[in-house]
């Protein structure tokens, strides 16, 4: 490569000569028969002299180019900071900067971070004479109660005030300190029974699940879980309706014939303990438990100890139950895992679903026909999104871990029963739905 200001080397001259005798027509049309000799042609001698000079000049220029293109080696006696690179002074590389130490310097020299000054010592308050050293800590529990007030037809009763509610704990009236009407998005788990039982039950399961998914709003958070012998999470909490439908589309071929309802419900409540805020469980099930490791007493204790969770059970398989009750085929309605099941077993399952709902402040639904599912889930959505939230400090301040029963009443300003009239002026009966009780905190001395 040639740098700026360098000469371009001239190509070497090449001359081909011949000393043999030639004959023929020459350029000057002269014929000769004599050999060409050195002494016979003075011009030839001059030409060869010029040719030799040209060759020597080219060799000298080539050697000069090679010597100028070689990098200059710094002397060992000069310091590193005085070395040069193409005529420019090279940057000295500090040892603490790291990186390369040749003719390429660092981009930036890192600065050492100054040590933070130690925080000042805390100010010790002045001690007052004749005053003992002690601290007072008071733990005041606050109980939250969600109340649904509707008519017999399921319509929400709006416009109620704090004075319209009376809360009783173990028969003792409590003073309501906080009151609000919640219209927030829901956080719910759709817990579905999907086992190898019978096709009418499976069809009700899918129809009810899709009916619930159609009522969701874009702000709602929903997780989908199904159970047979054990619970299976299809999708975690999501606000995407397509994800919910995609999870339900996986329910096509059932696996085991067992329906372990208690185990699945316990697992769901245990997972919801780690989710903050108000939660709901939409339980779509026949209510029949065939092979759970947990007993009814254990699952009821778990429900009592769980806070901020409301269960809405929706029973399925009623058409098949009523058909087999008339035609005496009840023993085969719930699959091979429950051979010989009787109508009393279904009645017990219905009672369990009602108990789960009443203990948590929800409602249990028992539809007879498939067309009832959309109306039921619209009613559940209205109940969830329109609730009165009450809070009070209990008069019983003992933290003994006991279960305390609750009763919520809706009263008029004068203390009597509240009367609600419809648009035509007729009296309408109202329903007050709240949880049956709660478990107090337990502090070990």
C-alpha cells in the first residue's frame, strides 16, 4: 500500500534483442549479410547504457519505498508516553483503566466511586424524669363482610346506606365502621368436574363452562381448572377471553372416572391464599365425591379458615338424574367409579354444595335445563360486581382462633324491617346473602 506523497514506481523495461544473423526485408529496406557487432553500432552502445541506468534507478526507488512503509520501532530508552503513532502522540493508558495496552487507548477512564458517608446516628430522645421505659402495641382486628342484597328474582337492590345494615356476631350487635359498594372486576377460578362419567353430564359441563366464559368482561381475571382424580390447571389467571376458550376446548376426552371434589376444592383454596383481594370460585360439579383423600369435615374446616373467598356452586346432570330416577337407572349415572350410586347420594351432594355456598356468602344453583345456564351466570356476574362491603371491629377482642357466627340484617332507619317496592308500588321481598361466620386469629402466648 502507498501512503500520501509516495511516488508511483515505473514498470520495468523489457527489451528483447537477438545477435543472430538475419536476412530479409528490413524496416529501412536494406539487406545485410554481416553479423551485428558491438563496435559496429555506436547507437546500440548508447541504448544499452541508458537501459542500465533506468534499471538502477528503479531498484533504488523500490528500496526507498520499502524502508519508508515499515513502522518505526520506539527506542527502549524513551518512555511509553512519548511514543508516536503515524506522527501523532499516543494516549497513555492508565493501569487502572484496564483494556488493551498497545497503541489503542481506552474509551473512558472509570472513576472510583467515593465511599458513602456513614449515616448519622439516631437521635436518642431525652429521658424524662420519673417516667418508666416501656412501649405499647395494640392489635385491633378488622372483620370484612361482603353482603349481597337482591330481590327474589335476583335483581340487585341499590341505594342502601350504612345505617341500613345490622351485623350480629355470636348474637352481639357490632358497630359498622366502614361501608362501600364494590363494582370492581372479578378475580375468579372456574373449577370444572370433567371425568369419564356419562355423556349428559359432560355435555352439561361444557355448556355451563362456555356460558360462564361468555359473561366475562375485559377487566376480569379468570383461571380455569378441571378435576377428575386430581386437579389440572388449564390456564392461569388471564384477562384474555381467547385463552379461556382455548382452555375449555381441551376438554374433549375425559381421563379417569373418579371425581375427587374435596381434594380439588382444597387445592384451589390453598392456591388462592396467595392471591390478594377478593376471590371467587365458580364450581361446576355434580357434587359427588368418589375417592378423595380428604373428608367432608376437613374441607369444611378449610373453608372456615379461608378468607376473602366466595364459592358459587352450579350443579350439573339434573336431566339424567331425573330420567334415571323414573326409569330406575340411577346406579349407572355417574360412571363406573360410582357403581350402585343412589338418589340419596345425589341429595347429599346437593346439600354439600349449598353448605359451601352459605359458608362463604355465595349462592348455589341447581338448573334443570341447559337453557338456564346463561341466565344463571349473568346473575352470578351481577352478584359479584354489585356487593355491599361492611367492616367492623369486633367487641370480642380475644385472639383465640374460634369460629364466630355472623348474621347480617337489612333494616329501616327506625330499626324495623326494610320495605322495598317495585315500580308498580308492590312490596317486594328481599334476600340478604352473607357468609355464615369467620375464624378469628389465633395468637400463641
